[in-house]
C-alpha cells in the first residue's frame, strides 16, 4: 500500500482528494493536514510515502514545508498541487525538492497515476508547465563546467537512458524500449545520478537540455 498524506487548508478539497485516493486498492490515506506545520508535526510520528501538498496555506506554505521535508532526508516524496498554473510555483516547488508539480484541475486518473509515479521514484510535471520550465532553466542556469565534465563519464547505455528520461519516458517505458528489465533501468538511473551529481530526474531533464543531449524543438 502507498501511504498518502493530504495537505490543504480547505477541508472540502482534502475530503475530495481523500475520497479519490481511498477508491484505489493500492492507496491509503494515513493523514490529512491543514497547513505545512501540521504536516511536519504529523510526519514525525506517521510514516508517509507521498504527500499531496498545497502551495498557499497559513502558518507554513507548501514550498517551505517541502524544503524541510527534503532536508530531513527521508523517503517521503512530495507531489505539489496548485490551482495556479504559474511558473514561479513550479520553479520554487521543484527547487525545494518536490518530486512533482500538478494542477488541481488535472483529471482524477492523472493524479492517481502521478502518486504512483512519484512513489516509484520518477518525477511528474504538469504538461502545461514542462516546456516553460525547461526553457527557463536553460536560459537562466548555465550548466557548471564540473557537472558537464561528469556527463562524459556516462556509458553509451547510460546516455540512452538519460536521453529517454529527458524525453519524458518512465522507467517501465524505457525498459520496454531498450529490451531490458525495469530493475536494470533503475540501476542505470542510479548510476547516472551518481555520475552527474544532480539530485533527481527533473534535474537530469534540465541537464540534458543544457548540455545539448536533447534539443528544444
């Protein structure tokens, strides 16, 4: 079972998400919180796999709560949900360490898939935000020479996996495309992260565009 915490200052929103999550046989709601501080306090005693995190909340917003969760270096992953399709929310959420960013008006099946994707170690970014996110990062954050040097250490197969990640493929899709097991793909992803020194798959996507491994169309 994937243990889900729902963090939103609106009770009706929490209830709606909880009903959707509880409808799935592999998902369970273990906690509901009204703000970021309550989320952190609850995480100290309740094991959680995925947090559905709102952005605008009293006491402590979702961005700060996400940053503090990531600083704890725990296995809990954060999927940020917001009503606003504004770039700064996506940028700050991902910089804070969120594993995904999705709009609240996404179809229910997309939200359920995002929870499972984030839990599996992949990243999720709202489709409407992805291109702007990558373009902004490429323009404003040139790749450090030291990181660029590390990409030369990737093997041909690791580079294939890296490019596939940048093109939006999940681990299972990469495994199917390369005729290998999903476990093998996960091993490659771990090696790529270690060699490049970046934090997560989102950073790998940005790095692929910054270095020209994948070109903006």
